[in-house]
């Protein structure tokens, strides 16, 4: 039987070593998970899912995965952002939040003894989309309000049961987030912005120029498996799919599962450990 959310959240909840803010909203925050020792620590940038909707999930859903990585010697920069149901969320706020939370790494790296030479982004579900988008944003059109002058480089992306292609997601009523939320996320076309996917959907920003690993459960009832295979095909095999049998959606971020073991291996490989 696939794991349920209750199976994960019933576990004793660990706590981060610090929390920092990048804005005034309650969800414009980052939890910092630090290993023991002096550092410098390799960094995993973590992005939670929840259908880009704050009322469904926030960064605390990743506490167990973040703590497991911390114990393995990685610093974890677990970001939050305003979902489409928060004031200022949707387009462009959700994207700008994810970008600002990521770029804050530069300002705080010395304080927390972080090694930014090879940051790995790990995103679950809708966070898989945002993790890939963070790596892709250096390719944003010059006219996009989401563009930043000097985005923090992401060296490797690992998407866990992600929604990497917003256009495909919007055309897939069987995805667990539904299609209406994608419309809320990307906004409406208007003067100077006829194509709402040009700066929001990752395949429009190909090539990313960094390794991309997709970890998907074969029995995931929330994210259709074809969204992963189609993305890999559209990337012209720049992305690699890792299929975990007898695995649903929750197992992907639950320490102790086969899926999380695969993700730990991918992170270690990406960081040369």
C-alpha cells in the first residue's frame, strides 16, 4: 500500500537550526538546516510542493527529508513562497518569492558556512517545477518581470514526482492538482504578455544546461507518470528519469523509503560525495 500523508506527518517532527526572512509575509521565509561541524557545508536547496497552494502545504512538509539530509552532512535551504491562494501569490509573486528565497543564499552563506560552488535544487511535486524553473531562469526573456540580473546558479536539479511542464499539466485533468490552479499560477495574457507559458513553463526555457534527474513512483496516483516521460522526451534526454516501483507520491520525501534512498544517492553523486 502506498504511504499516506498521515504516515509521514505522524513521525516526530524535527526542527531547523534557523529561520530567515526575505519579505514581510509569513510565508516569505527559509528554514536553515545545518549539520554538525564547522563547514563549509554542501547545500541542497529544497522546494516543497502542494499544488502551488499554501493552504495545501508549506515548507514544513519537507522537515523530515531536510533533517535526514542534515544528518548526512548537507546543509538544507528549505524555502517557502506565497501560493496562489495568498495575497501577492500567483504570477508574478510565487515565482519572485522562489527566486528571492534562492538568491538570499548568497547573502547568508558566510554566516552559515555554506559552500555555494555546486548547489543542488531538490523539489517535490509542484516544487519540482519550481526547482527546475530556478535553474532555468537565467534563460528568461529579457522582457519578463521574473528576470533577475544575476540569479544564483543551480548546478543540478532533482525533481521528485514533479510537474515539470505547466502546459502539459494544464492539459491533464487527471493530475492531482487539477487544471484551474495552473491558470491561477501563470496568470492571464495581456498587452506585452501574449503567452503566459513563455516565462513560467520550464520546457520553454530549454536548454537548462545542467543535469536534471526525475524520481517518480510508478504507483503515484497524484502525478501521472507520463508527465515525467513526456518531459524527458521533450528535453531530448537532457533529463534522466529514475522510476521507483511500488511507490506513490508521499514516499518520495519520506526518509527510509526506496525512493528517498535513490534521491540520497543522486544528491551524493551530484555533490561528489
